[in-house]
C-alpha cells in the first residue's frame, strides 16, 4: 500500500492525517496547535486564493489590511461576539523580554513592560474593522463599503487537526457595510453563492446551501448562511459561512450614515469567510487508499512527465521530446513538471506522483519514441492508455475538464447515496449512525437541537435554502415543523 | 494647494504624513503603532507582491507558511538573534479571557490560562523556520531549500510612522538552506539583485547596493547585504536586506546534512526580506507638492477617464466613447477607471486623481467628440496635450513606459546631485547637514562609526559593492582606509 497508508475503511482519521503529512501538504509545528503549511500544500492555497480573489473583485470587492491585534475593550463592545470569541484566544500582555539576571542566555518577560490594556490576537476582525469603519462612513455616498482581507487568525483550540482545526489558520474575511437591510442580506447571499461556485467548480465539491440555527450562528450575527459538504466517511464539513450581521456592530461601534433624505441611521453589515480548512475538505472529498487525488483546477502540478531510460543516450532522446511536450502543454495553460531526477527509479516516481494526487501522468521511453506515442495515466480512475504524441496535448487538455467533472459527479453521487429522509427518532438514530446527511423535521427550538446532539452527537448542519416547505412533526418532540432540516455528524 | 498639503520644502515630514492619509493609502489604527492599510494603499502592495512573487518563483523559490508564534526558548537559541529581536516584541502569556465576576460585560485575563512558556509574535521567522528545517534536511539531496513566506510581523516600536516604521507590518521573508558557504553567498547576492531590479524597474527608484557594517548587521547574520535609496529630503532609506547567515542558525537548531561523500556538516543559510515600507519609499521618492506621483508599473489605476458634460445627452455621448477607450486600453493591459460619478465636478475629479498620483488623465467632452480628440494629461510633468482619439491608445501605452523611465531618471539625477565625496571631518559635517549620500573614508571600527553617529546623527548606510578600491584616511581617526563608505542621515 502506498507509503503504508491505512485504508479509509479501516481508519479514516489516520488515513487523513497521513495523506496530509506524507503528501507534504502540512505538518504540526513545535508551537502547540499551529501548523506549518509546506510548499506543496501552500501551492494549493495559492490557487484557491487566486480563484477566490478574482471572484471577490469581479463582484466589486477590494482588499485592505487591518491590525493583527484587537484591544480587549473592543471585543467587549458586542456582547454576543465577546461571548463567542473572547474565551479561547491568544492574549498579549507584555511588549518586552529581557535577559534573565539569574540565568545568562535566558530571556524572561520584562514586568515593567506590561500593557495597560491587553491585546487579543484577532480571532476574527469585526471589532477592529467596525471601529475603523466608524471613521470611513458618514454618508450614503460612502456605501456600500465592500472590503476583503487575507489574513491569519488565532483561536485557541484544545484539539487540533491539520487544516481542519488549528490554533492559527489562514483565511479571507469580507466585511461589508450597507445602507439598507435588504442590500446587506443580498450581499450575504451573493457571497454564499460565490463560495458555492468556488466549492463546486474548483474543489469539485458539491455543497448544500443553508442557514444555521440560532444556536449555531456566528457570535454577533442575525443570520449565518453556510455551505455544508459531505466527506467520504459520512461526516459533514462546514466549508464556508456568510453572516448577515444586522446593525449589531454598527450599534456597538456607533457607525451611522446620513441617508439621501438626510436621515441618520446605523449601517447594515455582513461578514463572510473561508479558510485553509478548505484544503482539508479537498483532501477528504476525493482522495483514495493510494493517496491524494487533486482536482485539476487546484492542482499545483497538473501533469507530470516521467522519462523511462536505461542509458544516457536514451535519456537525451526522451528528454528532448518530453521538454517539447511540456512546452506545448504549458502553452495551453497547463502546469507541468518534468521529473528527470536521476536518483529515483520510474517506479518510485510513479508511486510518488500518484500519492501526491497529480491528475495526469505521462511516461515516455525509447519504445514510445519509436512508436510516436506516450503512456498517459489518470490519477482519479487509475486507468492508463497509449496515446499518439501528435494528439497528446489535445487529449490532456480534455482530460483536465473530464477529471474535474468526474470528481464532482462522483462526490455528488456519493452525497446522494448518503442522504436520507427519516420521520422517527429511531430511524434518525440509525441513519445518523450510518453517516451522511439526514433530513428530518425539527420543532425549531434550541432545546430540542441540544438534546438531539447530546443523545446522538448529530448537529443541525443547516436549514437548507432550497428545501420545499413540508409540514411534519419534530422527530424528538413531535411538535409541528414546517420544513425538514439537515442533520449530520460533523467535523 | 492640493488638499492643504504642506510643501516639501516647508515640512517634509508632515507633507509625507498627509499624502499617505489624504491619498487614502493608510491610517493609524486604534491599536498603538499598528496601521490600517486602506484599499488604495493595499492595491499598491498587491502589485508589489505580484511582481516580487514572480521574480522569486522565476529564481526557483516556492512559498510556504510558518507559525505566527515563536516559543521564547527558540529565540534564546541564537544569541545574537535573541539580543536583536527579543527586546521589543509582543508577548503572549495567556490563552483565555473570562467575564469579570465583579463587572458584568467586561472581560479579564483568566489567570488559570497562563501559558507554560510564553509565545512571541514573530518579529522575524528564522528561529521557528530553522527549528522546522531540522526535520526537513538530512541529505545534500534535500538542498538547496529555497522557501519564501508572505506574512505579517510585529516589532514593538515606540515611534511609528505610516509604512516607514510600524509595530505590525507586512513583508516577505525568504529563508534558504545550502550545502556550501559559496552557494549561500551567491544566493544572498542573487536576491539582492532581485531587490535591486524590483526597486529600479517597478518603483523607479535607483538604489545603492552594499553591505552593512558589523554594527548595523542583522542580528545573527555574518553579512547583511542591503539596497539604499535616497529620498527627496536627502535622507536615506534602507529598502531591502539580504543576509548571509553562515551556519549560525544551523548550529543553534542543530541542522546537519550528509554530503555526497557521506560527511556530516551544518547547513549554510540566507534570509532576505522587503516590507510594506517600500510603499513609503515609493511615496517619498516621486511625489510632489500636489500629492502622490505613482510609477505606472505599480499604479492601481494607470489611467483615469473623466467625462466633461452639462446635459444627460452629452454624458451619454461622451460615455460611449469613454467606455470604448477604456476597453481598448484594457486590452493593452492598462488598468483604467472611468469616473462618471455625478456628485463631483470635473474640476474636483481632476484634483482628486492628481492627488492620488494616477499617471495619466484623459478628459473627454462634447467638443472633443466633434474634433475626434481628447485631452491627455501626465501626472509627473503636469503637462497636457490634445490627442486624436485614433492614436490615443498607442500614445497612452507609450506614456506608461515614458513616465516610468522619466521618474527613474529624475530620481537618479537627484541622487547624483545629492551625492558628495569628502575628505575631512569638517567637510563631512557640512555635507551631512545638507543631506544626501556622503562618500568618505572610515577606519573600519565600530568605535569610529558610533562616534560619528553620536556627533552628526549620520550612519554608515553601506559599504558599496561596486566601489573602486581607493586608499585614504578615516575622516575621524585619520587611520588608513581602503575604500570609501556611504554615510547619510536615514529613516
């Protein structure tokens, strides 16, 4: 088995951990809960960033940068927000170290350099940004304000997993200000749409669009929109959220604008974000027992060319052709690696790039040169075929789209198979145990929601946006319900 | 005068501050020493990032991401490094806040959540990165390791100025590992070359290449290469540094590799970085008493089109043409803004984009429509001319290069005028007082260097790399010197 990778069916969790580390995506650092994103993993993040950034700009947003630190008193201003975020955070209390007088070569905190007010390393930036917006917004002419930030954030986590839950992670956070409630809601929904498009077109990951229950809402939001994806082990993963914040932050930070009619009112807000967690989703959605499987749209290397040779002369012959193929593919916008390293066998390279999820592998040796062909292999289906060199470029270009679509369709089919509707609590428990999305009626109370979570560990992932109204009875309380909601075990 | 901007000749420092804030580049935040980089300023940073990132990748580097926090004990490991960086830094001592029992709605630090070991918000990442490299490097096959990181860093500064010196700033930091001393030195010099190219070709800023004196070296480096630029007030600004770190960090973190011959040795290192300070350099190098002047290569808006009209019909007529021009310019890769906002007069818009440094302004009104012409104005020379619409695109494309070159040549001429050679301490003092780069002989001791600094506030900016050997006598001590070094007052 590839790099001693456990099978998904045997130990999904360990399978995931090992893919992430052995495919060189990331590793745990020496700093508790923080990860190192290695070059191969970071290259995926760069592709995600480029695609998302373009989508944000195409929808009228601009980037800016706000401070890493949030003064403690700012967090206190929005009560729900403080409740949700102040609890587990990195607190800066001092601004200097000094040499330990009793132990030369060691450093200690300089007690004289205590901050008057503690600074929190941002767990999210609503507080610092709305404090800034106060100075930027006076009139309806200043609205809408459509700003995004690419940044690192810190939330102190006790149990961490690479990409899925880390103390520090990278993300983007959009923070917008609007003149009307309607416009802010439209913005929240628009950005949920952007996230949906990104997940489906780039990660090849079908997602459910919905809103969170009051209980699961972002601290300080009136409505939290989310996209929820299903992983291969039947657990759900929240892949992105977009919050309608109402006037909560505008009130907390006193941000008012004068309308066209000269009336003074608080501004309406949204915020929305996705994180490096998406790399975890990408890994878990498509990879298999042989390692990583990457959708072409986000693969740092989309095609690898491996030369097969025994003599230096053969290598020379093959290399010339390989470099020509590389050039031709690159001209079509495909990123190609030609691996002619001389310390690894072709077999080793085959296994390596398979493990690293490179969508397409091209092998070329002396016999191929005679036949004007190459061997072309697909990572996702693990099929291979002999292809004539003169149609190779066209073929590979086509495969990029074919693999991308195929991964999406496979994930969609899996989600379909793994989605069930139940009407009784007994059936619910069985369905949850099997994994997948479970559509069931719920009476709308946090009490019931928490009780179900307590008893089954399942949470309401979302109240789906596209669900048909359907009256029924809550699986737990039997009280009336107007729509099914989606339950699942979740990451 | 534009937006009540002080003249450079009257108050250079205030002139700079006001340009940065009034051109919407950045502002001070409510967090002491930290700035908010506003969308217009951040757009310049994005252009800088894109250009530099490409140059790094073209020279074989890849990006990765390392933790924000550095455990205190890691900083202690490299003595010089600890000495240089541990002193003024943000220290995280706790990981939780709690509600104040005596004051509901307020948060206090939870004393029970004290970290066993304090974490330092990275002032630079050598320590955390070399601790990680230890796990990545075993053999010469793992070398060279050529990694760059885009990140935020924090150095507690008492006196801050937007872009030039802030507690938090954005930067890139390259960290490379090599098998030989020679290779590491070549890398340090190569990256200095990349910075030089970037400064000269993109910022249109001529720079001196040199090495720092021992006294001014990066904490932990054996050699610090730097580029030094001259601002319009005659003060020098360090625009980028590249450090040859020897085996210091490899020894501190025990990073060894086995050579081809099977010998075990410590790895050789470099690190190199440029920061958002470059935006400050950009502002100070080219701007004038009417506001910002941006080199086309880094201007977020390269050309602005302003419609001149009285009636709605005129606006419609003019807009159609303006949008066609915009499209044609964009097809040539030029970023264009068509400002048809109806709440500002053309005069206001002229002043606004002039202040914001947009390189080229195109004004078009009904009379222009009749004549098949537009009014074309250059920001740098403040000249304008009537240009036929059918040659406009070609003309603007040409202007992009012409303005870029002209800004560079103007800065180069200014540097030439402001560079002097002196042989006596009396002449040195006079020259330093006038401002500019002063080439003088120095005996090579830190003692002399510090004494000169004490008496004149001038520092040795660099020992220039391209200087001819020339024997002489130190201006202060009279001791022999083999080469002139460059003194200046500096930011």
